């Protein structure tokens, strides 16, 4: 049987469409490729966004901001020394863009002006850290992306 140009073009189109459909179905069925929002309560967080903006402005007025650095023990988070560390409260959120199962949040509980997050809690790779802390009646917000 001889195949002419018209038949060959139709067969190529059918093959290409089948190839594309195979990958579309595979991506939608396979649980390894999850299609989640960045956060579960996206709309709730959007409503509180003005509070975040105000807290970030408050952080910029500090003489010395929060410092995050990698040490031999783990990740060291240093709060401003001009603030009494006993009066600092809040939470530290770690967000892993590549895997939401690695995200975690810890409350701020200080015995000195520095807090150490141990190595076992952080895998190598990119992390986003958000430190939402309060001193007195003033809220502060520190955000940073880093590679551990």
C-alpha cells in the first residue's frame, strides 16, 4: 500500500496529538505532580495583607533588623539587641517552594537574643523564612529567601 502526502500529514497530526494527550493525562493522574496553591488559606491571607505591609514598614524603622545566618550548629536568627528578648513573641515560618510537606512553623521562645534552628530541621535547598514578631504593641515582619 502506498501512502500519499495527505495521508502522511494526517497520520503525523494524529501521532502528535496522541503524544500531547498522553502527557496531559499523565500529569493530571499522577500524584507526584500536585497542583496546589502556595497556601491553603490564600484568600484569608490576602485580607490580612495590609497588616503585613505595616509590619514590614515597622521593621524598616529599626536601627538593627533581624539577622539570619548559617552557623555550624544550624541556622542562627539574631534579634535586635536593643530590644529585651523576654518581651519578643511571635512565630517563625519556614516555607519550602519545592515541597510543602517540608514547611514548618515554630513559636519564638528566646533565652538570649539569638535563636538556633538545628540542621536536622532544614534540608539543603531553597527556603523562604518569614519571622512575624511582636515587641510591646508593635508588630514586625522579616522575610528572606535563602539557600541552605
